[in-house]
């Protein structure tokens, strides 16, 4: 079950939300209730099976429990040893990352094998935040329930936002008054309406009428169109999800931080990363970039401080790309962002000295326009569509193919009332084109346009000859096969 993906999930949430509101009015919706609801939602969400080997399946909830025990043991050993730096600190970081590495790379090493669960990337970063805080001695070792609730707090489990332990602990352990519950409810309602508007209206319309159509065409103009469509779709879909997660968090008294702040109005790439997926970018800034920069400054690793800053960008965003997955387009995306940030770092330092660019309206508008296009191209890289084949937009099926007749149907979902032709091939030999224009009531009842998308022909004479014939029925002018094609005919 994917959170916030369909209305079934929102129906299930009512069983958690309604009692929470009632208990909140009496000041009883505390951490124990949040823990109970989190456990119940985990049992529902991770009830399916995971194939850790192609022939071995286990329920996902056991992977979740094993992950929780592993992270608790890792943190406990590190804290018991004094939470020192050096080899112990890096060993602890490696141990915390081990389940995530297995989830990302096991399917690559052993195709058909799976590991992990939905949200393991975000939960791992929360676990690492505890390790960093223990290393910096800004927190004490959390208790088992404290750590569990922080890691698996169900509103934000699958895709964030990524909270910090110190901020989270101060919220969920606080007893709220009735007035505070009402204020949280007000904030939650605003975000719920925003989430529905973003995810189920704007993102859904962009996907149906723009994104999917652009992805189904192979020419260069369609790729440019896809770049803009994907950028807007990703924002509204992800920002809508984040709005739901934050709203539900507020109902339980946890003020999860915002994840987006009008990112497409950013004036430069650094400003963009202060507005886009804020909790992730700030996590990398605080725990990777700043720590690398501080270590480089203390150790005097580089003659110029700018060298350390640029290498820090490539380290942080290279890891961010790898965090998304081992696929090449994710890694290239991270390096692309690091290159943009490095170029802006050099530019801003030169401009600070020479003052060639002034803070005028024209400059700000130009900066927003340029930044928007650099960002959209980066998201196009992230999508993996560059160089990819067009996505199919026809659906159809060969329902019967024998020595007497061949029939089926085919439909173009982007032009629902347009007739489609089907090419019939005998192996590598083209035989004929069949118009799929016959009316069928069952197709009309199923919502396939006006139902005029069936085809039926008598099997042509070349296929009635003795021997085996491997026939293909394809969308005319393409190599896209219909469902149940190819088929083998053997006629007497």
C-alpha cells in the first residue's frame, strides 16, 4: 500500500484521524496514541510479501522489524563506546547504511532478488541523524520506543519530509492543550486542501493531458515538452504528498518541517536548493557538505577555500544522486547539480568583487528565467527519458488467431475516437494492413472510445499453407506488438 496514492488509503486514515481529533480535544492524543497508530499503520502498509530471492518470499513487516533492531543495535553500540570519532564513527555510519546499500544494489547483483521496503531511504537518513547527533554530543541515547517512533512515524515514512531527532522529540513528547490542538487542526486542514489540489488535480491533469503524451513521441520537440511537463508534474505530485504528510503530522502534534517553498521562483541554483526538497538538501548540507568543509579547513587540505567548497558540492550531490539509486541517470543528475553549484560559487565570488550584476528587477527576472531552465534540464536527466524509447500509448489484444480467422481490437488512449490500423506479418514478411474500425459493444461498455476499434478477418491464404507460421500483429507503422502477439499457426 502506497501512502497518499489513492482514496482507499485516505479512507483507512479516517480510522486514525477521527479518534485522534476526539482525543486531542481532551488532551489525550499523546505519544502513546501516536505509537499505537504508527504500529497499526505499519502492519497494514507492510503486509505484503518481498522476494529476497526469486524462490524465497517473506512478509515486508519482518524486514521492517529487522531493520529497526539493526539500527537500534548500531546506535546502542556506538553510544556505549562513548560516541567517539575516528574509525568507530565511520564504522557506525557504514553499519547504518548497510541495509540501504543492500536494498539498492542487491537487485543489480542478483536480478529477481529484492530487499528493503518503501521508505527505507528516508528512514536510513533519520537513523544517521541520530548517529551524527550522538557524535556531536547534542543528544543522549534515545530509548527504544523513542528511536522507533522517530524512525517509523507513519505520516512521513515513505517519502519524507526528513525530520531531525532533536526537533521531532521536542514535539511528540509535549502535552498539547485544547487550543494547541485546534491550531494544529487549522494548519492541517489548509495543507490537506493544498495536497488534494496539487496531487489529485494539477499533477493528475498534467500527467494525463501533457506528460504521457509527450513521453509517447520520439521527436526532439516532444522531449523538450516532456522536460517542462515532468518538472511541473514532479513538483505538484511531490509537494502534494509532502502537504499530506505534514498535515497528518500536525494532527499528532508533530510540526514536520516544510519541504517546498516556491522553488521555480529561485534566482539561482543555490536558492533553488534552499526551496526544493528542503529537508533532504539541508540534511546533505549539514551532515555532508559542512562537515567536509570543516574537516578540510581544520586540516588545511587545500590551498584555496574555494577548492574545498567545490569538492564539497561534488561529494554531497554525488552521494545524493547515488542515494536515489545506482542507475546512471541518477548519478549524472547529482554531478550535474554539483557542476551548477560550483559554477555559481565561482560566479558569485567574481560578482562580489567586480559588481557587474546589480539587484534590479530585470536582473531578478532574468535570473529566475535562466535558473528555471537549468533546473528543468536537470529534472529531465533525473527522469531517465533522455535517449529512452517513446512510451506506448496504444492498447490492444489478439483474441483469436487460427487457420480460419484472426480477430481482436486496438485503441489509442490519447485519441480515443480515432481508428487504428494493424499490420499483419508472417515472420519477417509483411502481408497486409487491417483496419480496426468495427463496432463492439463490449469495448464501448469498457470505455474504449465509441467502441469502433475491433478487427476481424478471414485468415489470408499465405498462412493456410502447410508448415509453421509465426505471425505478428503490430500497430501499423511500428514494431509495437498487440497483447498475445506473436503467435504460431500450423495449418493442415
